[in-house]
C-alpha cells in the first residue's frame, strides 16, 4: 500500500472503533481456540473439565523426613541437637516464627496425621503440647507464645522395645502405679 493510501486509511474516522472491535474479537477467541485444542476430536459435545490446581506444600523437612515444619518457622540451630546412631535418629529441633499458636496447633494436628503419626494427647495452656506416636518413635511438639514470636520445639525419641504396651500392663511397664509419698 502506498504511503498516501495508508495515511488516508489511518485518518478515517471509523478506523479506531474498528481496530478496537477486531482486537476484542481476537482476544475473546483465544480461550476458545485453547479449549478446542485441549479437548481434541474425541467427542462432539464435551464440556471443559475443570481440574483444581494442587496446592503446593509449604512445608520444610529438616532432620526427620516425616515431620513437616511450616515455612514461617525458622530453625534455631544453636538451640537444636540431633543424636544419630546406625539404627535411629532422635533429638530436638527448636524453631521461632510469627505464627499464632492455634494455627500452629491445627497445622500439626492435620499434617502429622498425613505423615501417618497418631496423636496420643494434647495439652493447651501457656505452653501447648502435642504428643504423636508412630511404630518405634514418639514426637512431642511444644509451642510457647512469646512477646514477638512463637517458639516451637520438636522432640523425637525412640520408643522402648519399638512398641507400646496397653495401659495397666505391669509386666513390662517401667512406671510404678504406687502413689507418690512426700
């Protein structure tokens, strides 16, 4: 197209609305093209299948691959220790972060079950304590609300003999059922 013809075309008063309409039509047709490419030619009346996106896990795993830690909690390495032998690993990991205790408590109740831990007890007081059990191990999670952050400790310890006895079984219990005397 010669330059003079192009100039006449560009100055035409209907060019602006026409260009906007063309661009809008093009943009609206793109999702439809995407739909038809994905659905293929296997069916003539298929509806788009909505697949919910999988939430990405926001967990960290430190020395224990079955104990998740929220990303908002920071490991305090100088206060933590891990004891490792050829057959097992135990210890305490200390964390600090700006997380509400109730939220942290709910996080562990839900996520430890996902990692096949069984909750055995829970204490709510100025220090929240959750006790979990797995074959061969215990995990105790304690949470304390500080002035500017929440402190959390995760204690992992092996179970004696790798299993727990039913309550009241005196044959192998290491605890005395006698009342304490002053």
